[in-house]
């Protein structure tokens, strides 16, 4: 029948395709555009006949409903998407790094300096180290052996304002308010996603070697040993979010914090032509 044929024309592989606008909708759109461009929109609206006002009001209600839907989607995206990922998502396809060629070379030199400071544990390293019994969050079988020293993790990393560097805070903020954590402050997992963190680790250090871990809570783990031979920075996925843990000397703790802030910032470059890691050329 004609109705069946018409309905098939607005369906494509099971997806509903919007039908052409009606004459009434087109009139409402034209009227709305004219009113919005007018220097006296209120008086122009009052001068319309009742039918035109109804068409215009219907058009406004439709646009308002769409804006509300977009606002809900944006709020959800802004709430769940980490800050650096959101900045990349909202930016042009290619983000031009700030500065000239010398600044770009400085960033690459900084990435090479991290290679001098940190290196992955190898499978042989895991076999020779014992299990750390002090970490209940994730199965640490075959984890690197840690030494006495400074210890911190994801919840100790906080930035007072979005896009500012992460700093360490050891205050028990769960019990009492902390000046390091004002309203709007962000934790490490709120600054970068698990997938972007792993990608940027690959850009700087290459693919992490495989290691045994709790595949229920963690889908990847990368352990970096400091050049002092005893300090360890562990980066991993934990329940879908980025997670960081450190145990070692005070000097290596400073180096680890510098590396984390570099990984979550817009200074981390792809190996190709100064492209910000996480974007494409």
C-alpha cells in the first residue's frame, strides 16, 4: 500500500530518518528567524496574527526542548568525562601547541628526560620481586617489591582548580574539610581517562610489558621504576578510571609528580610533528 511504501522510505536499516518539514513548520521557522533578527522583537511578535503567534510559539517550544536535551547531554559529559579528555574532545581536530619550534623541541626534550628517569619493570623483574601485602585495592601478585619511604595514591593527588597542576595532600579529608580540596577541585582520575593515560604512556615509554593482575578491577597495569632503583610509580586502570600509586624516596616522589602532571596536560606530544597526544594530525 501507499502508506507502507511511505513508511519504508523513512526507514533505513532500522533507523528512523526524519521526514521533510511541513509547510507549517517552515512558516514557523521563517517567522522565528525574522523575529530574532528584528531590532524590536517584542513589538513585531505582538503585531503578528494569532495563528502566526501560535506557529512561532510552537517553533520556540521545539527549539527549547532540543536545547534542554543538549544541556542534559553536556552536563552528563562534563560530569563523567575527565578534564583532559574533555578539552581534547571540545578542541579542533588538531590542537596547535602553544609556542614556537623551540618550545616544541623543549617538550620533546622533557619527554626524553622522563625516559632517563623511569623505565618499565620487565617480566623478569616481576618474577624476582615479592608480593606487596599492604595494597588491598587491586590484586598485586608479582608486584614490585617496595621499600620504606613515601607512599601515596590516587586520593592524595588533587588540584585546587581545573587545569592546574596536581599536588599531594595527606590530610584526612574524609573526616574534616581540607583547604587543598575546595569546591571544584579535582582528583587524578578526574583529570585523565584510563585509556588516554595508557595511550600517552605508550607515546613516551612504549608498550608496557604484560604482568599478572586482577582482571576484574584492572584491565591494564604499568609499573615504572625510578633510576634510583628502589622507587616505583604504578599506573593502572581501576574500575574504569585512571589510578596512580607511588612508593619510594622523597626525590623520586617529586619526579613522579612531574611525570603525572605532564601526562595529564596538553604538553604531552605525539612522536609525529608536535601533535598533542590524544589528537590526530
